[in-house]
């Protein structure tokens, strides 16, 4: 089983396990924060969502919280998933085009540091705007897994700064 760190819309169990994604094969393990300094950003265009999707970018003094899932190894790469007529994490995330798959260290609430697969944007683009539906998935997923209200407020502030046009709606989430 692969350990995956998800920080965006896939924090929501219903999103990651939907029929268009992993069909119930992602099993929640725990929440975690990045060991290295990262911050959430919206800097890649999602054609499917019609808005900027999330990324984690290096930023001194900042951490990103997210969700750890166990995923069957064969669902990580396109070739092995396709052999079983399934969608891979690489396909979902646009690995190689929009995102790069990489290993990062994350810290679980009990202090244990684990290596996890995650996806970071290959070619970040400034000036892209996210939308309220996408931010709602992130916030709902973070709440679903009881990630702190303080961190959720930070995510909401980042989203509102990214797209001031949705700030009032983001505040209500």
C-alpha cells in the first residue's frame, strides 16, 4: 500500500473515493503536517474544475496540513491501474503534465514522521483564480478530518487572497 498525502480537494473522503476517482479504495490513515516548510497555493489551472487548483510551495516558517490515505500500489501509476481498468492517482493529478509525484516527509499528530507520496505543481502560474466550489471541497475535507480551525482559517485566507471575488463566500464556509 502507498501512503498518500493530500492537501487539496482530495482531503474529502467523498471526493477521493468518488466513482470518477478511486472508487472507495483510498483508506483514511491519519492527518499530518509537512515536515519541511510549505504553504498552500492556487497556481495551476484545472480544466475539469475551470479554476486554479491547489499546490504546496516552499515557504519558510509555514506548514501545510492534509490527510494521509493508504492506496493500493497498483492505483498510483497509469500503467498498473490501466491493467486493472482503473484510474490511477497519476491520471487524477495530471502527473507529468500539471503535477510531479514526489515523496515528502509528513508528521502525524503523535509525532511520527512518515514518507508519503504527494503531488506538486510542475510549472506554477501566477495570477490564476480558484473558485468557491473547489475551496468548499478543501474546507469540508479538512473539517471532516478534524484539522484545526486555525489552519482552516489560514486556508480560507489564502483562497480569499487568491480570488477576492469569492472572499465573502469563503468566509461563510
